[in-house]
């Protein structure tokens, strides 16, 4: 069971900010991996993201990382998931009141 799930709305993050968010996620994961006080959270961290599917034009939620079925947090897999978040999902806000998202 995931206790802490980071949900990132990639549609609202410009590439520069996404880079900073990714770095922060990696630092948090590293802290939890080395912290003896985090034993209860090590198997309960997840990562999801929201993006716009270009084919269906619908917003989707994807799970980028969840603990293994045995419940073990894998720092390498979490780093891989963070580093492979899509970077082309940013949708600049359009200020036209007639356009709905």
C-alpha cells in the first residue's frame, strides 16, 4: 500500500520548473533511502503524473513508480521513473475565455 504518492501535473509545469521538481524528488528519495527513521515509509512511496494524451485529447493519470509487489522501495527504480517523466507535456495556459480545458 502506498502511503505517500507524489502526483505531478505535467501539463502545468514548464520544462525549467519540471527539472527543479525532478531534482527535489530525487533528493527526497535519497533522504528516505538513507534515513533510519524512514523505515516505515520506505515501501510506501509512489509517483504518478497527469498528462494530456495527444491521441485521445483526454487527460490521463499514469503511475510512474509504485513499490514492488513485495512492498520494497527500490531507489534505483524510483530514480529511473523520475528521470523518465515526459518532458513534453507542458500546455501553456490560453487566456481565451471561449476555450475550455
